[in-house]
C-alpha cells in the first residue's frame, strides 16, 4: 500500500543488547542504532480513540500508520526526523490485511527522551 496521507518521516531505532556497554554501576546502558527512516501518517489519539483502545483516556498517546513492508518491532524507539522527542511502542504493531494493507502502531511519548547516539538533537 502507498500511504495516502504521509505527514512525517520517522526514524526507527532498533534495540541492540549485544552492543550495550556496562556503566560504572555494573548495569548495561540501553543501546539503540538507527535502523530505517520511513514516511508515515502520524496522528495524536483522540479521547474517543483512547477509550475504544484502552478503556480509559491516556495522555501523550499517538497512532502511526506505515506501509505494510516496513519492518518494525515492539522494542524499537521512534523519533520524528528533526525533533528531539522519542516515542515507545505500546503493545504490538498491528498488521491490517484488508483492502488497504498497512501497519498501525500505537505510540506513547516518553516523558524523558531517550538519548540516541546518531543525529542527537540538543
């Protein structure tokens, strides 16, 4: 499917446990690498969407629609190109295989953005 209304480009950051470094406390720091940059339809979720999806109204939740062939995992971190905020995938990405095949992802804006190594915006 070709997205009808792409309004953003997003960076897909993949978690890499094998590349994580140990900090001075003996804990592994999270390590993410840039996997892909893709166009998407990025929208805030309305209160009605939240009630339908979760049964309650949540703050800072968004929905994103991607082409069916975009590889995405629930451990990825999402960032809109050129913006500092990061988003965590809530639940599992949903593949809709009806007439207009696409993936729908529910995102939650993180209160404290994850520091990503490449292209970090200060």
